[in-house]
């Protein structure tokens, strides 16, 4: 099995499961956005860099929001309902 076989296998996986990638992106994007916004508001520069560089499909972001920034689900609802 060569490199070209591995690349071809990735094309098959990506082509057949594009909906899975889209679903993962739709799940992770709001978490990442809210976590980055919160980190910048709290002046947590190292957390901001970690959140922007490491993609964990929302896990690191959820940890940051609820355990480091100590936000509640009510805080999140309020932030998403606020008009920009």
C-alpha cells in the first residue's frame, strides 16, 4: 500500500461521508466562536491561541467555557440572543 493508495482511500472516505464532516463543522463552529470570543474578552491570550490552533471538535472549547471561564448555559443563551 503506497502513498497514492492512502490518498485514494481518503477521497473515498471524504466523498462518501461529506455529511459527517459538515455535521462536525456545524457542531464545532459555535463552540469555537463562543470560546474564542470569551477568551479574548477575558484577555486569556494563551487560551485564545490554544483554542484557535487545536481542533478537538468542540471538546477543548466546552472545557474552556464551562471550567475555565466558568460560564453557565444561561450565559451562552444570553450571548447568542444579543443583537450585534
